[in-house]
C-alpha cells in the first residue's frame, strides 16, 4: 500500500510541475511577444491564452515533442551498452537483475500482478 501512495504522490508532483511549467511558458511567451513584436513590427499585443496557443503552435511547427528521441544517438548507445552488460552477466547476476526490476514499481502506474513465466 505504501508503494502505491508513493507513485500517486509522484504523479501529483509531475502533474503540478507540468501545470506550473505551462503557466510560466505562457507568461514568458506573452511578455516576449508584447515586449518585442509591437515595437519591432507594429503587431498587436496578445493575451496569456494566445501566448499558450502560439507556444504550442511553435512547438508543433518547429520543435516538435521528441520524448527523448532527439538525444544525438545516445538512446541507441544506451541499448548497445546494456546489451553488452547483459551478455557479460552470469545466470545468477541476470536473475538478480530481473528480481530487482520486478520489485521496482513504474511511476504513475497502479500495481500489476506478476506475469506468469
């Protein structure tokens, strides 16, 4: 039960961080737009919600949402390193690793029953 409360608390903290980051980005985009664009190009000022929409649009058009895929190839390197490490383990070390991974609980996921091997 304690582990479940921990993962719920972790989910709440992550959600709170996302909300705070979204608000901060909205205000930063609005301040930058309203401070620069009307003076430089004669454009109108924008509201907070328009700034959030502009931020989202710019992420879609220019930056995207990479989810770790834009890591300069480090993800593939990590997989190769893990494969080499796995191949170098003895059977006992592999079983100990598997047991440790089974004990870990994923964040934001409810407890799941053990898979049938």
